[in-house]
C-alpha cells in the first residue's frame, strides 16, 4: 500500500530514541522506496541550532545506528534533505510559530505528531497543538512509553490526550508488537488449522514467556531507577505477548477485533492478593558478576543509583487466566537485565502422553513443546518424540525447526520500521488501545503497591546468571523448570 505524502513531526527530535531508532528506521524505509518524495520529517527540539547544525548532529549520532551494509552516501544525503529542524519549546504555546510556518496545510497530507518525550509533557504538547490549530481531525499522535507509572497516571495520560485526539487518532507504541515473530505468532495460530484445537487447557500444560537481556541499563539510569523491570518490561512487552498467545480468535485482523480480544485476556488475569503475591512473584536486583566473560558492576554501583536502591532489575511471576480456555494453565513470565544470555522466547508446553504403548515408561517421553523464538534468531521449534534409527523401538526427543531467516530470504524489517509504516498508513492493529493500557496497569498495580509497602528489598542475583534462585523455586513448586534449566547440558 503506497503512502500519502506526510509531515511527520518528531517531538524529542534530538533525543536518544529519535537518533538511535526512529531516524534509522525511516532511512531504511526511504531506501526501500516506501517514503513518498514530498514527505518530510520535522524534528523538534529546544537546542538553538540551525538546520546545518542539526544535520551535523544527525550525522554524528544517528548515522552510526544504520544497519551495517545499508548505508549509502547518496541515499543518506537524500534522506537528510527530508529532515527539517525546528527549534522551539513544545511546552510553551507561545513558541509554536516556527512549527505553524513549516507545516503544510493541505488536507490530503498525512500529519503525524510523534511524542518521543517524557510522558509528563504529552498533555501540554497536545493542548498546545490544539490551541495553535495544528491538531486537525485527520492528524495522528504517537505516544512512546513509559505510558504512565501506575493506573492513575495512565488514566490521566489517556484523559488528557483524549481531550485533543480521538481514540482512532492515538497510536500507543509497544515496539514488541512490531517484531516479526510476534506477527508470526498470529500467523501460526490463525493461519493454520493445526494448533487451534490444541490451544487450550485440555492439551497445554503451561506457557513460559522470557525476555532476558545481557545488557544493563546503559545511560538511562535516571529513568530506570524510578521504574524497574515490572514497569519497564512486564506491564507492557510481556503482557502484550501473553495476550497474543492467549487471546480468542479475533473475527479479523481489524484493529478493534484484535484489541477487543487482547483486552479480554487482560481482564481475565487472576488478580493477585498479598498472599498469592508473596508466593507467585519474585523480584531481583543484579550484583557484580560476569556477563559473557566480562566483569560487570553491581546495579547499586552504577552511576546515579544509590547503595539502598530497591529497584528490581529482574521479575518473574506466575500468572493465571480465569477463562474456560485457560483455567488452571500457569503462564510463567520473567524478564531481567544482566542475564546469562539475550533472548526472547515463548515456550508452549503440551501435556504428557496418557499411556505408553512402548517398553519406555510414560515419564521418559519429553512432552511436546512449541518454542517461538523472537530474538536473537527468529523461528519456531517443535519438540517431538521420534524413533531412533536402527533395530528396536527406542524413542528420543527430536526437533522440527523453522528458521525464518533461512526460509524467507526477504530483507528483515526492524520493529520500528514496521510500526512507523503502520502509523503513516493509519493502521492501528499493532498499537495499544487506551482501555488495554489501563487494564494492564490495573493488573500489575497490586504488585507495585505490595512492594511499596514491604520493608524487603529485591533478591540479589549475580550478573551473568539466570536470576535469583527463588525464580527456579517458583516454577519448581509446580514440578517444572525454566526451559534453559530443563535442556540437556551440551
Ligand atoms: C524497552 C525497555 O522498552 O525495551 C528497555 O525500556 C529494553 O529497557 C528494551 O532494553 C528491549 O527491547 P529489545 O527490542 O531490544 O528486546
């Protein structure tokens, strides 16, 4: 689908997200010839720079983030010609004239305001856009995370932005929804007949969702130390993945058809009480250790973090969904920084066979397992039992594997490339609706409150490990193991 010409206004235009992710993603789509010739990227920031100084800064800060091999001097120069730098303070309505002057008033043009700013500026910017008559009924607004830090602040963002923009104009980003494999999960579930009859409590024993990162917090300490893993990763990315795994088949891929079903899942999550919380949620904080052989400091020794920080860099929990499809099936979610490996995967474990017709006992049959790998290598793996070659009937685990890179040679798209294209074409399916956002906060809020009231601190774990031992105990109580613990040693 070809795009209309657009004016994309990036508030926070000189910031980390714009430089590291958004401009490189737009460049990639420009090289792929997706951006119409007359389209412009209007970067807004407060630095009193002129156009050339801003382009110099883009060259220095953003260019190094272009995918290796994708940089072409001519294409880059052409891309930079789309960029218009406008210096003003987005929180000050009186300073908007430069933006008014630069925006093209043609109604056929797509106009997008991308707020890559801290969330406490969203309301002010939206109201200023409205006051200056820039927020037209066919313009769109994009909100970057963190979308609140609890239910009340999320509601406030929704209400304030909602005073200016209709829900159908609001694009709330969760970049995990833009990842190739997340959409492949939709394809797997609803493009095949095979899985849907088995995708329920009668056949599935448990689901694990892991997002593990080797990296620490980098230069985002100021934000992270007031946020933590639950707010930064679980409330959004992990819950969105859970929704895609657990939702009922939507009637179509239309935005509200999908978002209605995701909302149902969030609303069916069993609420934690202080007692169930103590048993089913583990939080951790990394101490000094080695990640891939390299020594790394303890979280509390990182710059801007105090020795008494109680911010969790790891969280694991057992969630349950109160529905006919999922009652009794545990969903184990975990995420952490400074872990052994960087990986994101969903593991769907099926029940054991009911009876063995072979000489092997039932217990020697590894349950079938579907592993959906989001990163680093995108693919699907199905663990089956197969006969070992030769005489006799010995069965052993074997794997069916679909490696997306091998199977589809077409070039990859980064999550932000796909999401930006969807914003520009007005496709809302991969963006969170306001009620989804609130339902997700509503579910995690008791955990935040409980931690707030507790004297205790997160459990320590060594950097380069898989997290605190209590997380193994959490799943171990149900007679299960995290996938990496269950794999045979190499
Ligand atoms: C962001 C978090 O939303 O996702 C970061 O704020 C995290 O803390 C990042 O590192 C992980 O994203 P990805 O795509 O690298 O897995």
